C-alpha cells in the first residue's frame, strides 16, 4: 500500500441503524484506505471499521517506527550505525564492496 494512501485515510460516517439495515453495503465500504466511522452519541463510543490489509500495514509500520525510535534513542548504537554508513559509502566509492551475487555464488 502506498505511503500516501496509508497516511491519508478517507472516512465515511454511518450511524448504527444504517449499519444494521445496510450491513453488507457498509462492510463493503471499508476497502483499502476507506475507514467507516460508526457514529455514536459520544465520540468515545464511536467505532471504526477498517480493511484488514490496511490495518495490518498500519500495525507493520507502527512496529517499524517503534524499532527505529528505539535504535535512535540508543546514542551509542546510533553513533555506530552512522559511522558504519560513512565507512560503507567510502568503500563503495573505492570499489571495495562485493555484490550479493559475488558473495553467494557457489563454486
């Protein structure tokens, strides 16, 4: 799913009686990045209906962001990663790195 689509969901509001009367149509509206908001009297009682692929991608990206934040919060580890990136860049320019095909080829 495209990053733009993931970050900009489209929402459709329905009330509970419409959900009961038009259940199949309402469920079909929750596709890709369209989120069905099932309204209630108070905002904390509202429910969201989302496409499973969309939800799974949100969760995957959330875990990825959490891991990135953990790494960046570890100043020592992050400094090592930045240092390695500089070394890799220099080695690539000098032609000192090998491709995966070269390393993994069987003799």
